[in-house]
C-alpha cells in the first residue's frame, strides 16, 4: 500500500477542500457557518481524519485504527458536542468524507489495490462511527445536565427576585419584556420529560419550568389556553392551570404568587380543567380571605345541611345564572317542583332569592361554603348557639 499511500497523500489538500465545500452545500449546519470557520476549524478536523485514513493505508496489515486513533476521534467528537454541533451534522461530514475518499481511490488506485483500499475504508468507518456516536451522545448528555441545572437556577432566581443576568447569559436565554407565569395541576403525575417536550413543541423554544413546583415561565404574550389544551392532549389527562402576566422581569415573583393563589382557589372550588386568571375568580379570591367573615358567610347555608337535595338544587340554580328553565332541565324536575324547592331554601335560610341583594348573598355563601369546609360550618354553629344562649339568659 506504500505507493497508493503516496498517491493519496498528494491529493489530501484537494480532498479536504472538496469535503468542506460539499459539507457546506449539503449539510445545513455547516452551510450556516462563517467561511472562516469552515476553512479553519472544520478543514483542520477533516484533514485530521484524512491523516488517520492515510495511516491505515500505509500500515497495511493489522486493525484499521489503533487505540490512540480512536482516542483522538473520541476527543474530537466530544469537542464537537461541546461546540453544539448536531450529531447528524457530524455523521453527514463523515459520510461525505468517506464518499470523496472512495471516489479519489477509484481515480488513483491500481486495479489490484482498490479492493484492499476499499476494505480499509469500510473497516475505518466501522470502527470510527460507533465510537464517534457514543462519545458525542455522552458529551451531549453532560451538556444537557448542565444546561438543565443552569436553567433551573435561572428560573429559581427569577421567581425569587434574585439577580439573574449572569445565569441568563450562561443559559443563553434572553430575559426581557413581558412574561406569562403559569402554574399547573395534574390529576396524576405525568413524566417530566413528556411535559417539557409538550411545552417546548408548542412554544417553539425551550421553556423554563420547575417540574417540582409545577410552574413555568413563558416569554411574551403566549397563548396559554392553547398551550393547556395541547398539554392535556399530550399527557392524556385533564390539566388545570393558572396564569399571571408580568410586564417586566422584576414583576415575575408577584405574578408567580398570583398564579399560585388562583390555582389553589380553582382546585379548592372544584372548578373544571382549563386555564384561569385572577379575573375569572375575582369574587372568590376576595371571599377566600381567612377570618370570621368567611366562616359566618358559609354558615348562612347551614340550615340546608340536613336537606342535601335542596343544597344541590340551589347550587345548580346559581350555576345556571338563576335561570329556572335551565335548572329544571338539568335536575330533570318539573318547574313546580323547582319552585317548591327554592321556596323551601328561602324559608330555611331566611334569604329570599327573589330579592337581588339576598340572591347575591346566597351566591357568595355557596362560594364561602366551598372554601370554608364542613368543619368550619360546625364550628360556626357552635359559636352562634353559645352566643344565642348567653343573650337569652
């Protein structure tokens, strides 16, 4: 192979230029690189691989590559991964290089040399490509782990109102302008990778998300309802979400607190899956403030405790906007039956649904009841009973 080695060595400079040109023309990643990078780093890497192929031709017998050669390939592959070169671009470069090398062999080799030279080329590819792929994937996993760590730290800093600029630079994330802070609640725990993939695919960018706290940060005015609908489809289960907008990065912590409060309120009220904002539960948010007022408001409906069918009738009536026809249809009862039940509600509670102010009070009492819970109702009854006994005595 010594004569063929000499003939191929004389063509290496031209071969390198051809491979560089074809990579730029056929592989989008290389086509987007500056000319100086193509003729510098890329050309040097290709020339180094040609040197390995030449050594295989010169050495004749034995394996196509020694341990030192594979070590160098692994180091180069890890470096390419660290430079964010996609694996598919690396493989494309190797295959283009092998094709150009073979075409040149067919031009300069004697008939008796071609089979052996072709075998050497295939043996080199067989040894090199698995090592290149494995090294590249391992390096990418290390990079992804570090990227995730930095992105988690960045999101944590933004949510806590701590300095974030340095972390944003390391993570290569532009943190400017408006953001949507979205808190999520799932019926069961979907895989974090599936949730992240769904968010990334919908937005077209890597989304900052804390998968423990279930809170995400979306840049700009994102279509949050559309995102929630897509997420429900991808994870195969209903999703509740609460969103709050921050006009500047400094407002992200308060937006996160607002989203968390809204989501907690939605879950306590048993609202259906979907996307909610503070305006959707504004009255409920105000009623949810702890204190005697909430408990005493909920107690307005305690007389219905022993009449669950009346409580259900009242709830449907309120949910249907005090529309008697729709309420009767949903409950599958006659209008006269509905009227009788509503009269019983008024008689037991002392609140007349025909009086707008008292109807609003009943609506608020239903919300307060959902928020306060049965235990609080019993506590109020006991307190009121003691107070009443003291007054009468």
